């Protein structure tokens, strides 16, 4: 499935909203295996349109966060986002008939996922608050730069082919090109100032998202995906609230309508609608069929940041967006299968 989370999502098929845009093919192997056994349905115009819609919504997540952090501290924004997402998931898992009780062997994967959610989203929201939404959308999608090597060298659950390696190199070079050029002082003063510290926090969040996706692949073998998402949202929200209560303040801040809309966008559209659309699509299509649409997520993020926040456009930024999208496409595209007798 496509990147979010969050994943967003761009975090794992069913955890994309947790990295923000966050959102990569990882959290729903049972559905994908079922699709493979019965043969995945071809992707028609309706499926493609819905997949593009989810990519667009994930792409807009950093912009929504930027509006929300105009009125609220970054970690408090995360608490509101995942509190709303947990409320949606409560109804979802009840509808699916999944129980909420955590068995003894499930505590470790759930708490581990919750902790990873906390540190990944905190660094992401800090980074967006210290940079702009365009850079947030671009840098969070570098998670694939880390997932591939981790799965190849550490967990040994996937292998780096020459095509995937090329995709990683393209995405990595494009991102670091922006880091080297788009953080330089400018005579113009955009609405959201880009800082090197903010961009580094976004890159760190991309690394943490990559680790979280790989961890989630292991966790969903121990915990039902819906239950895992619900409880990691609940415990993650508790951590966000605890941190915000201890270290953040709303003194001198006024909650504006754009900030409210930004919170609702993250919690309901990204945390609810995007999850529901992709969960339904995975019942009929393989994750790799849907994942290719995630290549458009950074582009949507750049466009939303430019239109709604006045983020400056540069040739480096546009080239990097194309590079990251191309890298995502190369990494997520399924290898062509060789039929017997073709060599």
C-alpha cells in the first residue's frame, strides 16, 4: 500500500496516516496474500481515482500540520490528530468484529509500535514547524531510502535489486540536493521559513518511519492489524498528551479556524477516510498495484504548500519532487514474473 504515515502515512498500508504522508506496502499481508491466491482484480478508472485521492490527501498532511501549528504546539497537534484517528478506528474495528482485548504476547508489539509512533510523529511535526510543508512532504517520503536497506541487510525479508537500488539512489540524491540548496538564506521572506534544523528533523522522521514500517511488518504477525492500529493510536495519544502537558504551552496562542480545519483534516480525512479507502481496495487488489500511486504524493504536497501556504518553488525542489516520485515508483513496482520456459 502507499506511503502516508503519516504514510503518512505516507506509514504501511494500514498505518500510513501515522508518518503522515505520511503513509508503503507493509501492514496488510493477509489481504495481499488472499488477493494473490484468487488473482487481484485489474485497477480500473474508479480504483485509480480513489488511489490518487488518497495520495493527494496524504500529500496535504504537512500543509494541514503547518496550519495547525500556527495555533497549537507541534506535539499537541499530534495528540489531537491521533485522538481523532483512534475514535475512527474504534468504530472501524467494531464494524469488522475485531476484539479489543490485548493478549499477553501482544503487549510488546503494541507498545513498541506506540513508542515508534511517538518519536516518529514528534520529529515530523517538529520538522514541519521548523521548515515548510513542501519540504515536509518531500523529506518524509525518503523513508523508502531506509526500508530497502533495512529489509535487505538487517531483517533479510526482501532483496535490493538493481532497479530498487537505482530508485533509492535517485530519491536520496534528489532529497539531499534540496537540503543543500533550499535551506540557504534568501532575500525573500516566505510565510514559513525553512531552517536546516527543521529539514534535518524531517529526514530523521523519514528514517524513523522506515524503521516503523519494518517493525510493523513483524508486529502484524502477532496482532490483528485493526487492533494494532487502534491501540498504537491510543497509547501514542497518551504519550503525546503527557509530553505536551509537561513541555508545551498554549499561552499567547489563539485557535484559529484554519488550525481547526487542519486538525480535522489530519484526524478525519487522513486518519479515517484514507484508511477506509485503502482497506477496501486491498480486499480486491494487491498492495503493489495500489502502491505505485504513492509516487504522486510528494507532488501533491508541493502543490498544496505552494497554493495554500505560499511556499516558494525552485527548480531544485521541483526536480527533487520528480526524483523522489520516480524513486518511489522504481522501488514499489512489482518485479516482472518470468513464466516457465521463457528463461
